[in-house]
């Protein structure tokens, strides 16, 4: 027997568990902990056991028998096991679609279950902070929850967000603002870039003037000047502070405000 067969076979057996873990919730960390006894690997193995048992039960109900003893002998019995399984191997040669169908079905079931699970979580907002289920279904995606406003009170209707970031240059500090069009994170999860539309900036010390007579700040749009371009890319590691303001178009005003610091 080819010595690589057990490794390939075990890979195909456990693959559904890792596929389920990959798609079942939002996750901004793209690196994967492959340590043999890490919690992620153990959970993926448990998921793989579940999906293999589920498909095995379905195959049995459909009239197919999966002989676990034969599988174990193929894995550990070496070349001597092949001579004892000639009849079964001959059947497998005539019906190669059986093995391919089994592994295809376990992987398809895992991916389908993950997508259904994720759609249910997002549709019913089970991962909203304060939900009784958020502890088990909330993904490792802090920037998504911050920018989407999902953790704001449920009665608030969040339609978007504007961001304001302070960036320091030799000539002074500047405040950049714009509508958040998207964002990117690096492989380990930290925020990498902010994509802004209708971006503009001003010097930080060009603040609003306070009118003592009216007791109010005087708005002056000339303090800002627009930045030419369709999308402005702001590197997060260059920002000293980041302010997020949520928008509600139904009311024509901003709703919440959250401030996050880079350092």
C-alpha cells in the first residue's frame, strides 16, 4: 500500500470539519492555528466527526453499508490487508463514484450547514451584543461590529458611518473625514486600511470658532477642503485616533458615536 494513502484518507475525513469552521461565522483573522491540540483544531475535528456520522447514517438509510472495520484494516493493516479485501476492492473499482460521492457529500453538507448557520445568525442578529446567543455565535470580527453599528441599540437604524482620523505630518496634524466605503484587515485581524468616499481634510488646529454672543460654535465649511478622487485609502497605522459616527438616513442625522484609539 502506498504509505501516503492513510494521510490522504484522514485528510478527506477531517476536511468537512475545517470547512464548516471556515464558513460558519464571520472572522477577520485569516491565519489559522494548526497546533495539533489547539481549541480550533479540536472543534474542527468534532465537527468532522458529526458530519461523517450524519452522512454515514444517511448512506445506511439509503441501503449502503460502510464497513468501519475494513477502513481500519486499510489504514493500519499494510499490504496484507489488501488480499483480505479483494472482493470489496473489486466492487469499489466498479463503482468509484461511491467513494467520491461520500466525500463530496460530507464536504457539501458541511459547507451548506455553515452557510445556513451564518445566514440564520445574521438574519436574526443573534450575534448582536447583549443577545443570549452571542457568546456562542459571535465571530472574531471586532471591526465589522464596530463599523456596521450592530452593537448599537436595536431600535436605531444604522445606514452607514463616517470616520474622522487624525494623521500627523512634519508640518502639523491633519483631520481626515469621509464616508466609510469599506475597510481591510491584515492576515492576523488588525485593521489595515480604511476606504473613504467624499473625503476631505483640514488642519487639526483649524477648529470651529466659539461665538460667545450666541453661546454656540460657528460652522465654517471652508475649514475643510475636499480630496480629489473617487476612493481615498487611509492606512490605519498612520492614524493616531479614529472616530466613528453612525448615520440614519431616515432621520437625516447621525445617531451614535464610538471612538477607537490606534495607540
